[in-house]
C-alpha cells in the first residue's frame, strides 16, 4: 500500500505542477496527450484505492490557481469542467444515464456544439450593460479581467433588443483564429525573439495581459455557449438552444454550427462531419460538446463536484499517442548518412498503425534524452509522418538504458565522421559499403532516374550478392544468362529487363543528374541544374560560385555538387556511362525551350494538403514540367499556393498575405488533367 501511495503522491505532484504551467502561466511544459495519460493513470489508481483520494487531487478539482496580478471574483454559479470521452461507447454510456430520467412521452433532444479550444470566461450584464468579466479560475473564483474583456470587439459592451433581464450572466470561450495567430507570432518573433506555442496559449496570454491595450491588439474572439437569467424570463426559455438563440438576438456571438439532435445517429453524424472539417476551419476545435437541451432535465440531472451530468465533451482522437520504445536501429542511407530509427509498440493514430519513427540525427536523440523502454509521445507530423515528440520522464524505469550513437558504420565498420554544417554523421566508404551500394543502385535505376522496368530492389540486391554488379555501369554489361541465374527470373522476365536496359539509355539530362545521387540534389534541383547548364561538360567543370548563383541552390548543395565532380572516380564513371554504356539525351529535351507556356511558368509554387488525383511527387513533377519552381515555405515571393484535403498552416499564412490560392479542382482545369 505504501508503494501505491507514493506513486499516487508523485503523480499528483507532477500533474499539479503541469496544471500550474498550463492554466496559470499559459506556458505548457508537456503535451495534451502526456497530461491525459498521467491523469488517466491517477484516476485508475484512485478508483482502486478510494481511501487514498484527497480533496486537493487533480481528479477532484476544476481549472487552475489564480494569478495574483488580478483581483478575485466569486462566480454566482460554479464554472465546472466537462467529462470527456474519445469514443462512441463512452458517448453511449452518457446517453444511457440520461435516458433513465426521461419520461417516455417526452422527446430526447440534445444540443450539439463545437468544442472550441480556448479560455472559458463569465460576463455579467446589468440592465444590458457589461459590468464585469472573469476567467474560470478554480471554478468557484476567477480573475477579474473586465478591462481586458471590454477590448474584445465581439463582446458587446451593451446588449441590444428588448426583454433584456436586469442581470444576465453569459459564459463562453475566448479564442484566436489560426490566421491571426500566425500574424501575431510573426510580430512577436521580431519584437521578443520567441513564439507562442499555439493559438490557445496566445489567446490565454493576451486575455490575461496586465495591459488591456495589448489585449485589444491581439484580435481575440468570443463565442457564447451558456447563460443564466436570475429572473422570471428563464421560465419562458425552457431549452438550452432557445436561450442561446435569445443571446444571439441581443447581439452576443453564438456559433452558427450549433444543431439539435434527437438520436445518437444525428450526434455521431455531427461529430464525424466536423472531425473531417476541423483542419479546414480557421480556428481550433478538439471535439464537440453534447448537452441535454431541456433546462428542466438539466436541473434534474444536476452536477457532481467537478462536472455537470447533463453534458459531455465528445473529443476527437488525439493526433498524439503514448507508446514504449523497444530499440533504436541505425540505418545507413544512400549517401552514407546514419539515421537512427525508433521502434516502439504499435499504436494507431488517425486510423494508421505506426510502429517506427525517424529520430533524424544524434542531436535529436540528445534533445530527447532517449532511453530504451522509455514511454514516448508519438504524433503524425502534418497528419502524415510519424514523429517522436518527447519522453514521459516521470515514467522512466531505473534500469533504462541510454541510447548511444555508434562510432563505426553498423554495416561496414568504417569510422563515422560528423559534418557540422549539415548536422549529419556519415559513413564515407561509398560503394564499398554494402548498404550504400545497394541504395545507390536502387536510386540510379528508380522511376525518376534511369528507370529499368523489372529491375527492382530485390533483384539488384541479388545481383550485388552474386557479384554480377558493383556499380551502375555493370548493369549495362549484364546478359540474359546472368539474369536467369537469379531467383524468380525466367527467360521471359530476363528479356523484358534486357529490353528495358537498352531503352533506359535514352533519358533526359535532369534524370541523369538525379540518378547520380549527389547529396541534396533531388528532382527539383536536378531540373534547375539541367536547365541552367544544358550540357554535361559545363556542369562537370563548374566552380562553386557558378553553382551557388543558381536560384534555389545554396552553399551546402553547391559544395556537394562541386565535391562530387572533384573525385576522379566519379568523373570516370560518368564518362564511361556516356561513351561506353551509350547513355544519351536530347540537349534541348528538359530545357525551358520545350516547356509549355502556362500560368505556372517561372512561378514559385507551394503545395499543402493531400491530393485526390495524384501523389505529391506526381504533382510536383507535372508542375516542374510546366516550368514552375516548387518551394516548401510560403513567403511574399510565393506566386501560388495549391491545396488539397487536410491542409495545414501554410494555407492560412498564404491567405493572410494575399497569395493566390488554388484548389485541386481549379488546378485540374488549369493544367487540363
């Protein structure tokens, strides 16, 4: 029992500290997923050991401590938190409890609202005039933010219309638009050399700023979600929905997405609709709120110490999950870069099963202070790429083993060297390292390079193993007899591969440059180089200054290209491929002379989101072929932003600085796909 008590005490101490940073200081030091994980553990331990529950436990309290810089205000009615559920079964359990209190003859109506990710406040109007405003605080007392609330344009200082009660309490959420947040962070970086972590924290800091003028500058928005009348008028307005509509008629902003639902099917449809739309909204939501519509039934159901029994927050699945790190594998890339990859217990995020994530480099491992068997927080960056966010250090085992970056190549045992400019550690063994040799050959004959139909990675690996092939030139000397000796390669397939080897010799200058696998020289850079030099000799003899003068090619890539052609063996291989293997291309092919003149010609384009008709790679290729320059970041120099589904912050940034935004549908008509 002593060990359980110690564990509970430790969890409480940590959670209370995290709550202080989140609610009071508006500076979260852990993610929502980690907080939910720790709070869930505390709930479970306390539910099994009820004698150990204390009144000051995070499971028993609401909100946060109060800042001393604001006067305290006692709420007329407690501002409670909401119970949460992340799945349909949790919602069904909520509904079952409600049904027990409903008469058979009465309808079962629920009011569904968006759960805005902001700060809850209370506003008091007397004779229709705003007299005070307060934060939720600890649920019973809040901070007096009246002066700041007056600065928010969407909060009316005086209500309009008729039948306004003598005293009215309005409750709602203060939040910030994503687009306004981006602009604020841009200015904040210039003036303070730091960023706000997210719109919610920016809104909280702005609302509770000691200077109301700062609040006025921050473009905060208010949305009403509840009201209390204190007078006979409440008997006329018997439902939650009609009360909100009455508030709207008095000039208070109420979210237009609110709907009434009479069945769980309608509630779940509303939930699914906004789960899909959430990334397209210019404000953050983390779920929906479902409330019993009848005020009479709300009173009958009542509240517990922390939350009302008549409402529930039906949250969207978090884009973050917690798993356990099992081991780290150090993989050798095509250019010798050593990449650590974390392997953890499989988890599901946004319907996708994930079991590994790149750790990028040594610095990331050091930043995370990563140990084997650590509990780690995983997200899908941009809802696509798995990423390790941080470590749940409070859950670290005593026998945890620290991750140490290797000194020697894990494949060929060559001593690894660190490049401080690129921030990477490399094996410089080149084609004598089997891992690099395999990946270099995979790349050289891949679809974007000198593509050989039928010559996939497995066949290339076997050709290397049997020592038929050691470098790209060897592939052009293969015979069908050699191919037949391989697994699953018969006469028919060998003829197909031999024909494709012959056809791949007729390529483009861009594809040939890309095939060489020079570090940092991807498809877009290859296109720029091909269009700039036109001829191979000019490229091979170019100095660093000339390479660096090409738009989009910086110092590191220019050095990589120069260094590649400074190595005699590389130049010999290139010349051998041209003169002996017979690789060739039309000098004009791929140059700007043959590019179709469209609105995308010579324009800087940024892509965001997921596209229905083609992959990101395919779309980039189409646009490059039309003479476009693809960029990863939105700036004032960007000409167009093209977006698909689930777009990110680039969309709002482009909208804010008035860059032309093109949907996938419009794009299709412009390029006539």
